[in-house]
C-alpha cells in the first residue's frame, strides 16, 4: 500500500494524498458536497469564485468540476492505470482543504484503503459514486449545463493518464489503460473529448482534446486551457507539439 502512494507522488504534487487526517485542519468531507444545498458545497464554489474571479455561478461550477476531477480523484485513476490498484475514493472516505488560490490546498483519505480490483470497481467508486453525483449536485445548485459538467469529469480523468505519460510513465501502458477505462466509463465520457498521442523528437506523450468548455477564460485570469474547444484542433495540436518539444506539462 505504501508503495502505491509513493508511486503516485513520483508523478507530482497533483497526485499526493494525505493519510491520517488530523482534526482542526479545516477538512471538508466530500460526501457533503453531494448535497446541492449544503454549506460545504457553497464553501467550495465561493472559494473558487473568489480565487479565480469567475463571473457567474455556472462558470464557477464548470471550473470547479474540471479541477476537482483532475486533482481530487485523479490519484485513484492513476493508481489503477499504473499499479492495477483501486484506492477507496468514494466520497465518504475523501476530504479536501480549500485554497486561497485556484484549486485545492490538499486532498486526504480518512482510511488509506487500497484493493486489487478491476476497472469496473474504479468506475463505480470514482464515477458512479463520486464525480457524476457531484456534477448533478452542482447542476441543481448553479444550473450549469450537465454536458459541460460531465465534460469537466472527462477532462479531469483523462488528465491523470496524459500528465503521467509526460512525467516518466509508460506511454503504451497508459494509452491502453485509458482505452480500457473509457470503454467501462459511465456518463458518456467517450463523446466529450479525445486523447491523442504525439511525438516530437525523443519525447512522446498523451494529450486531451476537449469537446466542452469549462469557461475558465471568463475568469479574472482570462486564459484558456490548453485543451480548450474554443481553439481549433489544429491549433491545439500545434501548441501541444510545442509544449512536448519544450518538455512542458500543461494542465
């Protein structure tokens, strides 16, 4: 079990999971976020709106959904992809700490439970029990479009495979794992974006092309994600090739 968490951390801070949560550290239980009218969900949305300077509730929800799927549960997706292990990241076992900046300060597990399990268990725990119900809750609270919210889920899950492929992961292994995950996934994620494989000189990696927008460009930062569907596929591929040649790992 310890080796799984160490392997995750080798891919970067995004995949670090705290264990043994101490009281008094302002942890928010992720199961509370599934209630669309909970104070905890309001805190998460308000923190992101203040941090990024978003213009509306629904734009804030779309931004939160993408970064949540790409950070909070991404470790479970990557652990399955590289170790065949499923971390229990069902909402009752996960907690987050808010950040004054875009994203989250920390992600923690109440019980660091890891099981050797098939992709169907990963999909059940991460998608069916966690991310998709969270998207539904944010839909009710903010009226953000469900397809766009699910697009954030799809993007965040794909990010685990793509980022790892450019930080020392086996590209063949990660590409196969992504195809297996996508085939088993619920929520119609296969229609919301595409993972492509690119090579520039001696560097190779996986990249995601979104079909939906998280509206982060409407924030105070006024920047588009590298996978933004508002750019043409050709423009995104050109930019990805440049980043790959330079060894940059975009969000």
